[in-house]
C-alpha cells in the first residue's frame, strides 16, 4: 500500500476534539500470549470425547476466576472468554486449574457435572517497544504492525484490546467483538416494537496513530429482547401482523425452560409449522402428540397446544430434533437481538440514536469512561496489572475546512449555503427527452391517510389530470423536453389484498401489474419512462414493479408515493422537483455541473471514475442466496452519467476472502470501459480512479491481492493488449467509530455538528497509510459521520490536497439531490445499484421464507434433523433458483443508463 505522500494544507485550519483517548504504554512492556486448553482429566462414563463448546469454555473461565488459587494471577491477565489469554507476566510452567462445572443459571453443580482442566500454552511474546517505534514512523517496523495475511493489526494490538476491554467484559454485556452494554436505568430501556427495546452501550477499540496509542470510544445502540414469556411475544406479533409468525425474532434466541428439575438453556433456530397437538412423536412404545408427552412426563398442561406453533431448539450437533412449546420458554434479560430490524423498529432506533454531538461527547466522558473501567485513577484492575493508563480527555486534533465548489445550471445561479442549495428558477444543464411517457396508476384501495386523499378515483378523476400536468410543467420548467400531448394513462385493476397464509409475497398482485403493463404497452414503441403512482409503501409491490420494468420489459420507472405527493400541497412543488431530478438523469440529462476551476484537476487527463460495491445476504435472506455486485463508471467529462454493470456471486462460507471480493470484476470493468469508449469517440481513459465501498480495514490488502489483477486483465483485453491507463484505488468506509466535535463557534453548525468540508488527516489517522476523514455534507440529524478514505493503490501519485479537494468537490455532483453527500458519488451510485439489484431477488434476499420471515407454513409431521450435506444441498438449490430468477439480469435497453437512480 502507498505511503502517505504528506499532509493536506488547503482549507481553513481549525482544532477539533475526537472521540479518541491517549493510552500510555510503559517502556519495555512484555506481553505473553497463551492458548487456553480445556480437557476432562477423568472422562465421564458413556461420554464421547468432544470439543468443548464455546459457551461452556466461557462459563468455565467465569468459574475459574472465582477460585482462590487463581486470584494471584487475576490482576495481570486478560482473556477473551474462549481460548486466548494474555499476561503481563510469564505464567508458571505446567500451570493448570481443575474447575468443577456449574451451569450459569444453577446454584451448584449437578451430580454428573464434569470437571474441566484448564491449561495454558505459550504462543507468543510481544514487546511494546516495537509498536512504539512503528508509531514514531520508523518504516522498518511498518510491516511488523500488520500480520502476514493483512487482515488486522499485529496480534499485539488485539492483545491490548483484550486488556482494555477486560473490565467491560466482566461487568457489562458484550455484543460482537467491541461493544459493551451496561445498566443505566431508564436510559437502558427504550421500547421499539414487537418485543424489542433499544439499549445504549459503548464501542471500544485500540488504534495506533502517529506518535500516540489511542483508544477509540463511541456511543452505540442496539436492540435487545424484552424479557418474558415467548408465547406472549408470539401472540402479540400474531395480533399485530395479521397472522404472521416472527421467525426472524426467534433465530438464535436463547430461552430458559423450567419444566425439568433444573433450569435449562436452549438456543432456538426457527418456528416450525406444527402445533404441540398436531406434532407426533414416539414415547414408551406409543405414538403420541407433544402435548400428550408434556402432560405424561412432566404433568404440564399446555395452554396454547393448538393456537401457537412449536419452536425448534435442536442443537447444531444433535442427531434428533428438539421441539418446544413456546409457553414453556422464558426469554432471559440482557439478551441482544441479532436479526434484521423491521422498518418500524429501524425508524425508532434511528430516532433514539440521533443525539446531537455535545450530548454524545458528554455521554462518552461521563458514562463511557467509568463504565468501561478506564478512569485514569481507577482502582486495581487489568490496566494497572499491565501498567497502562488512559487519559480522561478527548484528543485535540488539527483539521481544516475545505472550500465548497460553485454549482452551475444552464439558467439561474443557485446560492450554495451549508453544502446545499435550491433549484427555484433554474434549468438543468441538459434536459432529457420525455416526448413519449406514461403514467401507471396502481390501485390498492387505500383511499385516505390521516384525512388526506391517497388514490385517485380512476382515470376520469380531474385531480389526476391536474396532478400529472403539474408534474409535466415542473419537468418542462426545469429544462426537459416535454410533449404537447398528455402521457398514456395505464390503470391497474384493484390489486388482490395481502394474504399472509396463501400469498405471502403478493405474487398475485405483482402478476396483475405485469399483465396490465403487457396489455397496454407496445414493445416496438415503448415510452421513455413510466411514472408509477403508488398509494403507499409496500414491501412487495415496489420491488415487483422494478423487476418487471428493469429486467423483463426494459423500461425506466420513477415512483411517486401519493401519501407524500398529495399529503401536503405546500410541499408538492419540492417533491416534484426532486422527482424531476431523477427523471432527467435516467433519460441521459445533466442536472448541474461544477465551475471549471473545481473540475480542473479531474479534467487535466482523460479520466474515468469507477464505483464498486458488494452487498451480501442479510439475516432475513434465504440461506444460499447470492451476493450482489455493482460496478458503475462515468462516461462523460462532466462526471454526471454513471451507467452500471450488475452481477450475482455465490456465498460459500468457505473462502471468506474471495467472497468479499468481486469475482467477475474483469468482465464488469470491460463492459464499463467499452461503454466509455462508445461515448468518447472511440477513445479510452488515460486515468482511472476507483472508489471501492464495502471493504473493511482488515481487507485492504485483499483488494490488491484479488481485484487489482482483474483490473490489469481487463486492460489487456483492449487495444490488442497495449492499453494501460494509470490506476488508483481508494477504499471508502463509513463503518467506523470516529467522530469529531467542534471546539469553537467559527466552525460549528447550529445543531452542534462540524462544518461541511471538514477534513482530518492528522491525529487519528494511520501512521503510514494515505488516509483521511472527510465530512463533505451538512449533518442534519444527530452527529454527522465522516467517510474514511484510504488510498490502497496509486499509480497517479495523488497528493493529499489533490485527493482531498477532489473528493470534497465531487460530493457536490450527486445527481438526484441539491446538496453535497457524505459519500463520493461513484461509491454512492454503486451502493444504489446494488440495492436496486437486490429487488430483482426480493423473495430471496429481503423477504426470506421459513428460514427468516414472518410467514406461516402448513402443519407437518415429525422429521429427522437435516445433515450438513442436506443443508449444503438446500443452499445450492437456493442459489441455483436465484440464478434462474436473475436470468440475464438487467434488460439490454437499460444498460447504458442510470436506471437505478
């Protein structure tokens, strides 16, 4: 990876605070790393020798920490509650402890409880002086701070993370690797929906910076389960969702049962279709129902034997199925939800998390530091055992505010203020041609919304005519070429209603829309675009329309939500203006440009800008669903039009490195280069700037290892193998936890955020890598988040000022908004294209079946547990089914346009 060429100098210098705290390392600190091993010195009769599960390892270490013999070691060791332990002193040879195992919820060991012997094997020794040398900028130590695979910082950094997180690990609730949650009273319990609540916690991670080791601390929020009876939660979900069952809710949910002589913990995987009364099993030579089994064996009378399905608690290594009645399952407190939130809960979570910067800063200082055990004057603990200390003040860092570019239109001069502007009395630089267009009115029967009309009353409704003509006038006034005749009006019959039981994905309704379009459109004389009027948000209709028009018919569509467009007449003009921006870009127009001075660096050579993103299946996706890849690239010298190539690729869970990289990048890039050549008089770009999204810091080198060769191969396929532009690759990341806080009135917005154009490349950046944090946009809600840009490959020898100013200016070229955006447009467009492509596989990626959705299946009988081979075969079938549905992907007629905008 290229070294930092220097620091940026352009812009107004300011000083900020960042949520980083200085960590003081003692000189010559040695850290010893051990592998923890668990064995049974006396195997139990009839028990096979098996690997001890992770949760059992964690509970064993909790018990170990309570043993008197362990106390002399406790203050100078830290561990991950599994197999890794670090110590500031060498442990005695052959040190071991025998731990009589007791389950977490039990008061004492069972009669058959195992005894585990815990031993420690020395694996590595580290000296922090090497890290200190690296942070001083000593180049010979650069590679020593990165492991051989290039996945993460040296194990010493992760060892230090163990030490700094040890107090939080013992006193808080850990979620993932670096997030910890504590009890702050009412602030720890903010209701969401359907059995979940939001809880505040803190992120914690060690970061080496130039001349200083830092710990990054940030406020975070996540959803937790409301404790209580699972049956009650399922009944409430069923009531609110008109008969749905929350499979996404129970996936990986831990529950406790009390029908045995002792409390027992289970991890659920899904809801099954059968009830306790219908599901049969063999017991004492007879075939009885699960309801009868619990009555006979445990004298338990089930209250919901036939109105609630069973839940599957089969363990990953179990050979038989374990089905439980939901009413016997209690959801324990302090359990994080690991699924994908629904739209209602997501909106609620965003609302409670959107706190202004001063609030978050105070929370980190007043709650985070003490809860994490990092107070400078804290009592004895892991920090003192290793001789570490953490400062109490946020780091003061130098920053700069870059100038905003000038935005221009064909007619009119907008006033750019706070990185945004309005488009009153302006005309687009180049108007798209909408001489032939159509309107699709989707009839759902939603007549009113909070007293306001939603749907129009058929094609003769005068309000519909006024609505369409007002929008057409807005497009014309904006500079688009509009016809003198009204558009073709297409009206669907009233769509079939939602039916969770028989048509969970509303395929009948989507079929009605497909048939309506086919009947009313001439394939030989298609409209330039269709304005789709939907009464409201729907998880099935919108994706269905996009698939029909993008993949099957090759038609541009722009959707309006009548619940927004008709709800407030005072906001309709602005709404129409925003939609017109999309229409113009889809039709090949240019909305706005930047002044020549702002574009000078970009235009000094024939340049193509590329955006790449990969989106993976979510917890709500069917297992085996593919990842979706998008590659967008500019085709004009104004850097406005970015057509896209789309592809899907397999998720094997075997080679994670390959999975995260774009597998068909060579072909996709070749498509983009040929499209550029087509629009530039057969000329290819001399310079290519790639902005790669969706790559974590630990995968930077994977981009060089896996994707760079595919760029070079694509180049060789042009001009008889002689084509070789200069290539630079920049990774864009927003999944970081770095936040800046203003220190003066001259560089703060009214809401407490820093100014648009704020750039940071000192104080909290990498020691060697060419990286910077940029906030190009105006943060309207909560704390504004920067984008972290890292140059991972650079044949163009870009200076710090060049790439920083270019990125800031380019953020004003986002086509469908009148403001600067937080992510440079090529990367933003790649993300949009990925999200559009996900809609083509909506029933695979976004609305899973019984593996993760809210639908009910039919009742079934007993089944044997699936083998790994069965599960792999099912995954393969899902992937092959998705490939069939994907087909050839995007329709040929849309491949040269920004259909996804």
